[in-house]
C-alpha cells in the first residue's frame, strides 16, 4: 500500500483537543485556499509504503492515544486512509481526520467500517454563499482549480449531515484571516448556515486564529492575525445561532467560550 506522504508530528497536543496524538500530513487537495499554510503538500508527490507510517505510529504509541490524519486533504487517498486507520485501531489508537468536507462518500465508508472516532470539518465560508466559498477555496486566484462552488458547498453540507446522522464526534471550524474571511458579518452568516443545516444550536464550532505569514497567496503574508480578544468578539457574534463555541489562539490554546463573561 502506497501513501502520498508529507510529514508527521510524532507527539501533538494541539491537533485533537484533550488528546495526545501522532499527526500525519498527507499530500494533495482539490482546493487552492489562498491562506493555506501547507501548500507545499499540494503540488508534489512523495509515495512511500504505508509501513513507514505504521512504524511511526508504533514508535509514538507509548506516548499518544490517537492518530490524526491531516493534509492537504487526506480523504483524497481513500485506500491509504482506510489502511492507516485500520492499523491504528489494531494497536489501540483513536482515529481523527481533518477534512475540508469534499468527500462525504469516503467519510460514510470510514464510518460504516468503524474506522474513525472524530471528524474535524473546515467550514471555510457560509454554506449558502457560493461566491464567498469560491473565494475561500481559491477559485478566484488560481487557474488550476476547476470546482463548482455550489457543488462544493453541497458536499460540505452533506459531510456534516452524515457525521451527525452516524453519531460520530464532530468539530466544525473556521480559520479567521483578517480582511480575507472572518468578518463579523461572515462569522454570523457561517454560524447561521450551520444552525439552519443542522437544525440545532449544539454543533461544536471553533474559531481558529489564522496565521498568514506562510500563506500560498503572497499578498496575504503581511496580514496580522486576530487577537484572542477579537476572536472572543466573533464568538459572541456566532452565539446568536450556536452555543458550543470555542476559540483557538496562540495566546491561550483551545478555550470554550462562557457567554456572559466574554
């Protein structure tokens, strides 16, 4: 079994809050998000045997309780993800997957086979605004992306719905990049679209402090990240539609927002 492999973090406490994880970054992605920090994973191939990743898992096993598959977009490599997840389960590790939500059918197969414990889905823009989603995934800046934004939104919405239907743990998250995506109006629209899709205020929603210093689009690299206080202000905006809101910042890590004390 071959894997288009990027790199690994042997021990991480930030990729799955509350868990210590080994993280594998797999190559390839259908998007070209202008603010992407891992864009070096998008354009080259590095095929390795899955046994290389299995050996890394076994090495980290005494210190971690989970494996996180990230990218890039790991679900582009369905067979490799299934193989790695199965190997992780055999040695007693939980499996988490960071995904952009573009592959709901792959997510369904993983859940049917009991191979995943938590999905982390990026909601990059309001789920009912094709123009903003097109901007977020790079349709306006890169000629090598040929995706229909409406179809993309439908796939992301479908991914969220199918995870909720299967009662698998779910985290929804938006990376906030000043002046690009994440104004008060945009966060309100995203939170509203999540509420309307799920019919609930309960989904876990994380506002992530975005760092653009290594962004794929050079014009974004001088943008100052939002402060923790600014993220808390956006959380208050999202609270009109959602209750389980977290902010994730360099200053304080992952924090559940207690409304009334923001």
